[in-house]
């Protein structure tokens, strides 16, 4: 993090995630058609419940005041409180938040959790602000959201460019606004907190571990031995690193990595831990890692490999690069990394996709465990958490895989069908108020 006193802040460049809402709606409608979803329930699920936009001022280290724009979109709460991450990125806007919130609804439903879907964040490049500024921005955003979040209403979590420290600031700010007797009871207003502040052991690796597990389960179903298999990862943040960490332990070889600054390749294998340490010491980028060669940005997805893990932003695999992908399996660590046009090409080429709402659901499952832990006052240890995650994800994977095989449909459509049917059942049983 730079010190804002010593740098000139350029205008945040908008990099639009084109068509994210179109993608999620096409995926939803395809599954809704397959299960013959009731037209009234289709209407409800096609829209968001609430869309919150807040503009708030924050004093910078220089003494100047900047005004920031934050968002929170709550898609559907039929199954329980809204749940979803907060991201700090230049692409944050209402349209992206709508799409991501819808994906969260399907993800929590598929996992069998008592949650609905939400998403949001701040349109900001966090690299341009000091740690103290980011703390003030986060706390002021929390205050601006006010009662639009809450431990039994809407529970944020980490996402792109946010982490356990961000969640600790949110929890402390929110708890500080409650009457003294209620503060501890509101600790679970966010999940993904640090271990010492009500967090869950293993929550840091839950999403990446889930990506690894779904790859492992798929490999077992398809008689693939992961030992010696080559994989590439787009995004070497929390998800990309942990997925790589566990795959390497199974003998797979990381041969390519891309982040926002550049791409690298080594067909003999990149050492995951060495690369992680280098990334941390190199201002959060893998660029110029000594044991690698640079790769042009547009050539990354054409690197020779068996498994491709897009674990960065949405809309990364498109009709432009899908024809060149050499991987046999795409494991979606990010939300919406493959657009509809790109997916059609991959399916025509016989490339298998583990869909995002299944593949990266380990994070929200881990968040659910943390939420339960805070509610009950219990403390779960790492081994217990990993065992629970494995059991939960194994159940979800088998459900989707079997549905896909029975129906002769791809796993994404199968996952959406299962998720939507669960919500449909809740509406049928409860009815529509009044």
C-alpha cells in the first residue's frame, strides 16, 4: 500500500465486465426452461430485491476529502439472510453487483445453506491508498450501509481486494454502533474475520481448497490421476494460491500463472510456495519471477496444460480465446469467468467445466461454519473444519454430477436446476405474502 501523501492518484480507469448480467440471466433461463419453472417464480427470481448505493466522504492522509461510491445488491432472501462478498475494484458497479448477487443466490442454495444472495463493494483501486486510508474508507462505508447489513439480515465476506483485516474493520465498526449489551451478539455481521477476532480456522483457504476438491472429485469420476498433470491459474491471490497449494501436494504441476500485471510460464513446473513468497515480496505480483519466462497476456489461456483455473475476475474466457484453450478441464475459481459464447465453444470442443457456483462454493460454506461458530460460541479447529468442508463439498459435487449424468446436461445447467428447484420449493410451500 502506498502513502497517499507521496503519490498522485490517477483517475480510476473503468474496466467494464461486459455482459455479466446477460450471462447470468441466460444461465438462469436455460435451467428454468429445463425444469419448467413456474412463471410467477421466474418473475421473482429474475429481479433483485434491494439495490443500495451510498456516496460517502473520507478524509485522506493529506487532509483532502474524497467522496467514494459503494454498492450492496440483495438478490433474493427466500432461504435466509443475504450472503455475499464485498470487493474493492474499479469494475464495481450496480450491474456487476446484480449479476454477482444472483450467482450467490444459486451458490448458497446449491450448497444447501440457509442463505440468500448478495454482493457489493466500493469502486476503488486499493493500491492507491494507504492502510490508514483503507481503514477509514471501510469504516465509513460500513456506517453508510447502516442497517442494510446485519448478522441475521445480510452478512458480507471478503472478495476481490478485501481480506480478513477488512472484515475485522467492518465488524468492529458495526458492533460499535450497537448498544453495549448487544455488541458481542453482532460479531457474525461479517464472516472471513481473523482467527483472533471471531474468525474460523481454515476460512482463509476454504475457497481454494474447494476448487482443489472439486477438481479431485471430477478426476476420480473420470479416472484421471492428478499426479503429473499440468495446470494454469489466472489470479494468484487467496483462491489461486490455495488451489495451487493443494494440487501440488497431489503431484500436479503449476506451469502458468497470470495476474493483473503479467503472465509467466514454466513447463517444468513452478514451485508454488516459492512463487507465493516472491509474490508477497514483489508488491503482490508474479512478474519477473526468475524460474519462468514471460507470456503475452493474450496467449495465457493457450498455454499447454491439462487443467485451467480462472480465479480472478468475470468474463475472462470468451469466444476470442476459447478456441485456443488446451486444457481438458476448466475449474471456475472466480465468479462468472466464462461467458456464454466462450462456454459454447468449450462445450463444442469437449472441454469440461466445473461451474463457479459449485467449484468456488467452499468459501461460502466456510463462512457458514464461521457464522454458526459465532452464533453458538463454539470454537472449531482446523482439522474439524477441513473435514466438514470436504464432506459438504463431496455431497454437493455428487448431487450435481449425478443430476448432470441422469439428465444428459452439462454440470452448470445441472447445478442451476438443483439450486432453483430448492428456492422454488420454498416459495411453493410458503406462498407469496400477503
